C-alpha cells in the first residue's frame, strides 16, 4: 500500500508545446488592429492639417483682397467721378502692389489682361499668365519667360518662348550672362566658350596691346583690342590702354589726387596724371588750374 502511495501516474500521451506570445494568432490580430488604427489616425491628421491649411490660405486670401480693396479706395479717391479708366488703373495698381492676380478679376477686357500681365512680369511667374487666353496669354507668357530666363540664367525658360525672334534674343542674352559669370558647366553651355571668355577678359584687364596680339583667335584679338581702346571704367576720359601705359588705374578717376581727372590732365591741361604737382612749384595742378595759373610753369 505504501508503494502505491509513492507511485506517480505517468500519462504517455504527448503534451502540447506552449506557443510563444509573439506567435499567437490573437497577438497578430491585435497588432493588425493597432496598425489599421495607426494608419487611420495618420490619414485623419493629414486631412485635418489640410483643412486647417486651406482655411488659413482662404483667410489670408480674404485679407489680401481686403488690402487690395483698401488700396484701390485710396488710389481711386483721386479719380474724377465717372472716370472708369482711372478707377481701373487704381484697381490694377492695388493688385500689382500686393502681387495679387486674383484682384484683377474685377477688371474686364484690356484692363484685366494688362493687370495680369504686369503682375506676371513683376513676379517673373509664367503661371500667372494662364488666367488669360489667346494672343494675350501668349504675349504674357513670352514676357514672363524672358524675364525669368534672364533672372535664373535658364536657357530652358528661353525655349518656352513662342515667338522665334524673342526666343533667339533670349538665348543670346542669357548665354552672354552665363559666359560672363563663368557658369557654363551649370547652365549646359560648352565649357570652352567660358574658358575663352575668361581668357579674353583677363587679356583686356591687362590693357596691353601685346597681350591682345598674342591671343590665338583672331576674333578674340579684335575684341581685346576694341576693349582696351574703348573701356573707361572710371569715366575719367582715359581709356584702359592709356591708363595702363601711364601706370594708372581704370578704377580711380584722379590717380594723383590733385583735383583734376586723369583725362583732363592728359587731354586738356597736358599735365602728368601721375604727379600732383607737375611743375614742382609747390602747388598742386588742381589748385593752379582753379586759381587761373598755368600748372606747367
């Protein structure tokens, strides 16, 4: 009997292996519900944000329209009663002052198209031109793209211009600016063109005819010679090559600070623009000229 009490019953049937919590079906169901809830919350937050933004934009738009009305009233007060053209200009000026093309909507005909075109021109934004149609829209777009191209140095914007002559002029203007700023690589222009322009500018800056003659390209030689014989950056009456030959600077109009410009010293008084007192008598050339004396004696 004692042996029976100490005997432990053994169940030969296999016992199920406990499933970890992260593998249980209920856990995955709960995770799925949480994920769906999270997505719903995100979309709800985005929707709420968009509603708030739209409401804010609407309020800002109303505020701007109120400002346009106030400016129009102020400007229109100067118009003679019944002068519709003056009132239209007041509305256009108010819209332009705020850069608000929507304020042009109260205008009609040519006044409306002019108002929109001016704002597109001021902002250099071709998108504003889309409020127009037909030839007026085309003309507005051409102007806006031309201004945008010159501001952004964008040949792509030039290509959007519909009129061939204007498009060609745009590309020429923009290309010239790109080259002068050495931005060929960024703007898709042949780097050799920029390199040649840099070489030419450096040669002109030296103001030496021999340097111009040493340039490999004949066109560059011509442009260099024209440059040094016509550039007068300080507007003192002496061109660059003459300044350099006399040891002067083309950025300082009165190199010896005697009160006379370098050009006047050379062409009018025959004095030395590098010497404040050409005749060495103790009085500067400028003082002698002002007092009626000969600066050479």
